[in-house]
C-alpha cells in the first residue's frame, strides 16, 4: 500500500512510513526475506507497485458516470457546473467522482475564484479511452461473427 502515499495522503501515513522503513531495512541486508538476492526482491516489489497503481486507475475508470465525465473532458476543459449539468448529477456526487479521478491522477482541477475548472491530467487518458472504445467495437464484431 506504499504506492498510495504518492497518489494521495491519508490518515494512515504513519503506518505506511513504518512499512517503508521495514522494507528499507530488509533490502539493506545482502538477501531478501526468502533468500533472494536484493535486486530480485526490489524488482518484484516494483512490479507489484505498478500493478497496484494500474488497479487504482482501472477502478477510477470502472464507473459509467466517471467514463462519461472523462469523455466530456477529453473534448476540452470544462467548468464543474458544466460537468454537473451535462451529467445530470448533484454537486456532491460530482465532487465524489472528481476526487476519485484526481486521486488516480486522471483528472486535474484548478480554482478560478469560486469556479472550478476541470481537465484531463495527461494525454494518455484520451488514448486509453480510445483503446476501450476500440475493444468494444472489436467485441461487437466478434459477437456478431459467432451469432
């Protein structure tokens, strides 16, 4: 769970720091906990961290309202009020969805007075949504072929 500290701080920060200290102590020895060389242990932990980060991003995409929100933002930056109206949801609900997307690093926001401007945090988000759509098209073609 160490990777989440980089994405968003939370109330369990002290517990995570102690876990980090334990990992540093473990890798400072010549061998890992199972007798593996230190380099192997680090790589395995690094891979696990990447998988966990991917899971956080996938969870952020795993909601129809958030996908619609992302789709609106891929067309350009929007005010929060525009997103709320376009999605037909409450301000509180929009805030929850934006918090999840921001914590995953998918959406970025900035305040201008009392208004909140929202946009896509990185160009790869647009590419990922295009890849999802291409997968859906391919599934549709495949299911028609087998019908």
